[in-house]
C-alpha cells in the first residue's frame, strides 16, 4: 500500500494552488447567453463538491481546512455574488439543471438561497425536467442530486443507473476516454462522492475490482493524469481499495512543485487564464483523490492495528 504521507501531500499541494489561483473561478456576466454563460459555473460547482469532501473526510490539517473554508467562502461571496449569479443563470436558461447542480453542495455546506430552491422545486415538477436530454450518467447524477436535495428523483436512481455503460458491465477492453469518465462519475453519483461506498451495487464493485487495475495501468502509461486521478478516486470507493503504489507515486511526481496537476503529460504554456482552464480540473481531482485515499488508508491502518 502507498505511503499515506505521499497521498496526503498531493492534496495539500493541490489546495495551495487552488487558493493561489482562486480568481480563475469567475463568471463571465457580459458574455452572450447563446455562447454559453452557464459554462463558467461548472468549475465553481466542482470546487464546492471537493471542499465538501475535504470537510467530510476529516483528514485535512489546520492549514488545508482553513484554505478549503476560505475557498468556498470566496466562491460563494465573490464568484457567485452571494448566490445571485446562480439566480441569473437560472433566469437565462430556466430549465437548465446547472444552477441546481452548482447550488446543492453549497447548500449542504450551510449556504442558502431560498429563491433558487423554489425554482428547483418548480423545475422538478415540470415534464421538461425528466425530458431534458443528457447522457445516462449525468441523468443518474441529477437523480442523485434530487435525492440529496430532498426531492423524489425523476427518474428513480435505479432506473437511471440501468441505462449507464457501467450498469451493463460490457467488455472491459472497449473502455476509452469518454467511457472511462462516465464510469468514474457513475461511481461518484452512486456513492455520493465517496460518502457512501455501500451505494455501489456489489456486482459493480466486483467488476471494478477486477478491471480497474488494468485501466489504471493504461492511463498511467499514457500519463493522462486527470483521468488517472478520477480512477484513483474510484479505487478509494471500492470495498477494498488497492491504493496502488506505482500509480500514486507517478501521480505525485507529475504534480508541479506549486501544486498544479497537468491534465495530460505536462502543463502547457500560454496565457494564465487559458492555462487555468486546462489545469484547474486535474488539480481539483488531485485534491479529491488525496482526501478520499488518505481517509481509506488511515482506516485500513487503524483496522490492522499495531504490527
């Protein structure tokens, strides 16, 4: 099993980079709605999810916990203008699930925006909500988010799961990049981002236990760090995480000294904003993988007892 300190250090460094580059999480209020005003919400929602994981797992040191709290406060107060940015997004595209998806982890962390909550409830009642065309994995995620919000999922999660690639457990050698991301997110939604590992059906856990090491080796050899990080999260969601030493060591070596994690091979050159858009996601994933894997490693050590 990998050295817990190495795993933890990856997350510490990632959070330092995210805090130093917090202004990269910004909206573009003057952009034409037809060109994707809501696209800038995605990084903010991912940031909130990862900060929630850090608080939940309880493995952050004092500095890391402080930065996570400062990041989430900054995102709510400054990036989202106290949530008012989400309201604007909802008005721009009334049936879009994006404002709801971004809001939920903030709500679970204690932030509140009653007007947006009323809009979410209203949307949930409409026939357009379950008819809104998304991939099967995202539909599963929306159903999981509805449950966490306190609504009855439309469609039920079991029904949504049945349409995903992972639920059908196809030939494992057919997995490519897009499929692999769908697999990882199906696991995230089923386990509530690692909070409830028992949410992963046993037959899927068995399938992943058998084939995940092969996929990890593949994307490690390709030095595709963003996807490798997500697969390391999936490993931490399994009943018996492998915490593969070779993969974690390479993942840590790939991380830049300032905490940034490249998406593929190395970090590109370019304008700061363009580089941020490439780097923020793998760096968030590094923080996520580190928090969950550190927690699982410490649990395993505790259960093993003194040697």
